[in-house]
């Protein structure tokens, strides 16, 4: 079955540091890939997505590129802020083109950014 | 974006009782909703797909008689944990799709 493996945390960075959270996946066919963020006390929110190979999703300074050859979707941000402190989940849905289907999640990575 | 609510946000109950959790799509209709369970420091695990007007589809290993799902309308799905036991204590999250998945804030269930 489908699976998502992401870098275990927690990750602690200083403000303005570079962030990478690794995510690799196993899936048949052509899945869509997502990064969700969960701020303390809140529900999951979509951060960015990519629906086909070589697509780059980006939002709020975060980026991730869908790499089919390495089955990866690593999350990056050039300069993190304290407000980025949250849990980040990598996820996939089994079909290209959207997320109206059930999602398979990675275990989540807790990011703490210190001032 | 669209909003999904859950009620209650937290509940404590005694072992053997049943607990109902509601998931509502507030400004859109959803023929499908998803129920997830999240353990501490673990991923969200899909429990079942709730289908309006028909039976829910349960993932392998999830007891359908234990976790009753009813999708009564296009904006409401309920998850009832029947005869709850301490091992059912967890964080339950629902989501509903509207071009993208929108997640509820979750319900913390503690069974004493």
C-alpha cells in the first residue's frame, strides 16, 4: 500500500535559519503530494501541494518539488521565523489532480524556531 | 477557505460508555468525509470514509461495530465510539473535501 516516510523530529532552529524536512513516498500510479501544517491547538491546514512530477508547490516562503525519480517531496524554507513553529505533515493522495480523496500521512515533524 | 468544525473539542468519559463526535462542514456540502485517529507523536491514521446516504467504508483493522459512523446530511457526519475503553483514548480528526481537504480542529477523547 501507499506510505509516506518523513524525517523524524523534533527539529529546533534559530530564527532565519534554513529549513529542510525530508519526505519520501511509496505509491502506485501517479499520486498527488501535500504538506500540511498543524499549529498548536489548531487543525491541519494545507501548506502547499504538487499534483504531478516536477511540479513545485510554494506558499509562505515554503517550497517543495515533486521528484518522481527519487520519490521525494522535501520541504524547504530559506529563512524560518518563530511563527513557523508547528508540526509539519507530508501526505499523499492516490490520484493526480487533487486531494478530494483519502490521504496517507507521514508521522509529522515538530519544528521549533527560537528567536 | 472552507471551514470544518468538530464537537466536542474534548470529552472525558467512563469506560463502557459511548461517545458521539460530530463533524460539520460549515459553508459547503460534502458527500464524503474522512475520519482519522492521531496518537501522540504519531501520524494521522485513516479510520473510515463516511459517505452521505450510504454505509461508511472502514479501513482494514478498524472495527465497524466499535466505531459507528453516520453521514446524516451533506454537512454532518458523526463518529460514535461505542463501549469506550481506555485504549480508545486518542485524538480524532475529521476532514471534508472541497477541492482540497479541510480538517476539523480535532476531538480529544479520554476514557477513564
